[in-house]
């Protein structure tokens, strides 16, 4: 009888399929808002692949959100452009309506004088802010923004964190008693992003590529990581302590990670006494700039309740009718971003006819475009 050798026995597919050539191939798709979604690609004979109902629903929701966001941004950009054009047109019309050449020259002189006064006031404010920040570096409350989580964040989340750092610096600069602010772990992708902030090289702030453990190796016992998962409640701020805020924007994907980091490193942890003063409508996790501003407000008022109600937006406190509250921290934070960018506008071109708002808008657009935003 014939016995086939091993190489003559046909091999069988361990994972047989009815028609492998028609199975959809899956790929990662980046949405307009920076999030990723897994989606089936069209393969084989060109027939569209099938998604599950939940996948289709999620994909459509992401597309709607991205479309609304793009529409909102386009509307804001158009409103800014129209406002600048309106002001310029009104100025040109009033100048053309002047009864004589002498009147026009007087109007131009008055405009230049107003601009010079505004520039002088800005220079004075900038000098006063610099003095406060340098004084804080000598004896202010040390606050660290931990930037070692870049590998856990998506590009749009890193962009959000970069803006929150800008808000922190703007709030600190305006404060009568600013903190001694530190950025640690400021390297890699996170370091690249913060370097793109207009005027970052002029910031009066401590910038460290190494971790806070290395930066404060001689006083590790004074490190306190602020995290909503801590058991210890922070009753007061101790000037001898160094408070750490985790620089992580993760949409609640990495729950408990900052508390675990503190435990693994053998340092203290604490949480703000939010539960003692108000009931949050959702999680007690706040943004980096909200935590920092609450601390600054507490230093100013010595009242946690005042600090919480001043910073935490009403919608997050569960208060009805707060969707369009202009006094919410989001609105204030946007103002801080604009102010931070305004401070870097070149003040030497005092005789130009262009409006400063155009310069600020261009800088804002440039910064956001560099970070993948429109």
C-alpha cells in the first residue's frame, strides 16, 4: 500500500473562512476632533464592508460632533474677521468725513496718542507682573504641573493640556499672590508642544525636563500629589509643601493613575475638599487649570467655598440653566488665553493702521494650526 510522506500531505488552514477574499479589513481612522475609531475598509470586489450597529452609531456621533465643532470654529473666525473689518471701515469713513486736512491730522494724532497710552499701560502691567512672579520664585507656594503622561494621551488631548498650561500661567500672572509654578517632565512630545506656545521662552516659570522626584530629591517628604482618588482631604495649604497637579487629559480612561503613581513613589497624596461644600453633578475630577485656579483663589480668600464657586462652572455643579453662563471658568479661561497671546503682540509698531485684534487673532490661529487645529 502507498503511504504518503510528510511533505506530500496537504496542509489545512487552521482558521478556515467561507471566502477569505471578501472579509473586510479593519483600519484605524482618525476623526476630525482627534479621536480614533476602528472602521472596516472596502476590499475585495469593492462591496462596502459592514459595521456593527454600535460601531455605526458611535461613528455617526463622532462625525456629528466634529461637524458641529468645525462649524462653531468657522463661525467664531468669521465673526472676528467681520468685527475687525467693521472697525477698520468705520475708522476710514470717519477719517474721510473730516472737514479738513488739519482735522484728519488731528484725528491721526489722537489715535496714535491713544495707542501709545495703551502700550504704555501694557508695559507697566507687564513689569508689575514680572516683579510679582520673581517675588513668588523666592518664597511663593510651590505648585508643580506633572507633564509625564504624554504617552497616555492622544494628540488632541495633549493640545488641550497645552492650553490649560497657558491658562495656569495667565491666572498666576494676574494673581496678587502668585505661586512659584513649576513644569516637570517637560520633554519629548510635551516639551515640543509647550515650546510652540507664543512667548514661552519669556515665561517666568521653572521648566524642568526631569521629573519632580529628581527636581526635589532633597525634600521628597514635602511632595503632595493632588488627586481626586486620595483618602486625605486637604484642609489648608501648607507653604512648606510642594503640591503636584497631574497633567493628564484622558476623558476618564486612566482612572486612579495619579493616586497609584503617588503610592508607588512613596509620596503623600490629598484631594481638595469639594465634597464638603458642594455636590458635583458628575465626577470630582477637574481640569489642570481649574485645580490651579482654585488653589490661587483659596490663597487669596482663605475660603474653600468661595474658591469652588468662583472656579467650578455651574453646569458641573448640577445647576440648571448654566449652559451659556459667561462667568464660567471656560469663558474666563478663553479670556486668559487671549490675554496671554495679546501680551506677545509686538508693541513697537505704534504707527500702524492695522488693529491689534488682527495680530492676536493671527497668533491664536497660528498656535492652534501648529497643533493640528483649524
